[in-house]
C-alpha cells in the first residue's frame, strides 16, 4: 500500500509539473507573430479589451488563455495607450511587457524655419496618421522644429504643441532682449523676425539684417522688404514670378514699400535664430542692403555706398547672364 501511495503521489507530481510546464510554455514560448507588427492600444483600454484586440488581430491564440497567464505570470502594471512594435516571434510574455513598459512608436512632422502657416496647415492635413480637422493657425504662432506624434493623435493636439513651443520660447527670451531695440512688444518682435527670416538664407547675416531693419524703424524709414509685398498675394507661398509694379505700389497692412513701420502681423513662422537676431540685433549703422551674388547681401551706411553695391550687383547679373 505504501508503494502504491508513493506511485500515486509521483504520478500526481508529474502531472502537476507537466501542467505547469505547459502553462509556462504557453506564456514564455511560442508565438503567433510571424513578422514585426505594429499594434495600437486605444486610450483607456483595459487588459481584457487589449487581449481581445490581440486575438482579433491574430497576434495571440486565445484572449482567455492570455489573460489567465497574464494574471498568474505577468506584471500587474496597466497597459499603456499608443502604438507599439511587436517583434516577430514575440511570446505572450514579451507582448504584455511591451504593452506595459515598452516605448510608444513616435513619428515626426517637421516645420522648417520660415514655413508660413497655410503650408503648416497643408502639412498637418496631409499626414494621414493624424486625425481630425484643424484651421489654418495664426501666422507667427508656431515655432519651427520637428514634432513627434502618435498614430491616431488629433491634429489639433499636435498643432497646440507647436504653438506652445513658440509661447514658451518667447516667454523665455523676451525678458533677455537688448534694452534699446525698437520693437516694443512680442507681436512686433515676431513681425520683424518673420521679415528677417524671409530676407536672408544666410544664418550669419540674421543679426545684421535685424540691425539694419531696426535702424530703419528708429528713423521712420520704410522697410521695403519684398516678402511683405508677396504675403497678401500668396499668404506666404512662393510667388513664382517677378513682382509687378502694381503690387509694389499696393496699399495694405503688409506692404512695407507703401507704408512705414511694421506689417500688421508676421508674414511667416520665424525660427529661433531669427527671433534672437531681432532681440539682439547687430550694432551697425547700415540702412541699405542689396544682394551680393553669393547668396548673401552687401550692407551700406550711406546711399552712395549702396549705389556702388547696386552697380556691382547689376554687373554680376550681366556677367552671369541673369
């Protein structure tokens, strides 16, 4: 009888061990995932609903089995909302750990320096992984940068991050501005920075261009910035042709050829360096500039010097057949 009892115990132990091994192997081994697969956990999803979604998408064999093993062998941490990459061959244990502690897939949308708001709007609307509609944002309200987003995130939420970045940057830098700059408000600073952004593609010139326009503002001289002629016509998009005489003479809130002072608002979204150039312009007496043929500008303090620079520019254009 004793021997029979020991045999029975051994059989039960073997059965329990086998069952435990089977239970564990179904958690740590095996996989339904044949290739790297993106999986989305909706906002507010529970472990139960997530298991059902995993099963529906063929990433696990059984939601009930996954839940049972998760409660016995897995972490009690909640799953995170977002999109995750589940690697090929991932076990149920790896799947749960990824959804609880893994990194959410982040994608990027980039706003280059000087991109006008109408084109920021187009860029957001063209991103098909974002959701919802959004209006064209106020010009100058967005800080150019690269912004990450999650699949399914609302465009309005991404836009709000872009605008908050500008608000935060200005809030940090405005108090540090030079004491004698001619712009008196943040709005004026952004309007001038937008002109600086559009007037030069040479980073090293930004402070000089800002200094020149600051000098013109101080003496009441018209800024005569070509991009301010174009903005009312295209909302900041490239004009694609030469500016007409009638457009130079046009009277509106932006054209700095037909009025003194700043435009009624920014003509684009200026980047950090253009804003800083306006807040800390070069110490210069220059009030004239003209292209120099190298992509930059020649600056002058007097009209006579400017006329000489213009003559050199015209000679360069003739020599290059332009």
